[in-house]
């Protein structure tokens, strides 16, 4: 993700489900490094073991960084 920090990313779709992908805290750190304008959390709550609260992700990221989170 650090290689993307100098790119001008408008929208990032980041997984938050854990188990098979990044978890919430890892996704928050990735977004904080990348600094996209908008982040949409994906890959959660569809497969057993990927339970995650997208509103927790939204709260953590918006409190830490400049990105806006849109939960679909």
C-alpha cells in the first residue's frame, strides 16, 4: 500500500472481513497510507469467518484520516 501513497486515488474498495482478507484495523491502516478520497468496505459478512462491522470501519477510518467511507 505504501507504493500507492503518491497516487491520486479517488475510490478504494478495501476488504474488511479478516480471515481471508485484511481485517478492519489493517484496512484502516491501508486507507490511511493510500489516502483515497472515498473508501468502500467489501468482502465481509458473506462467508462464515468474515463477520465485520462496516460502521466500525467507517468510524475508525473517518476519525483517523481524511477519507470518506461509504457503506453500500
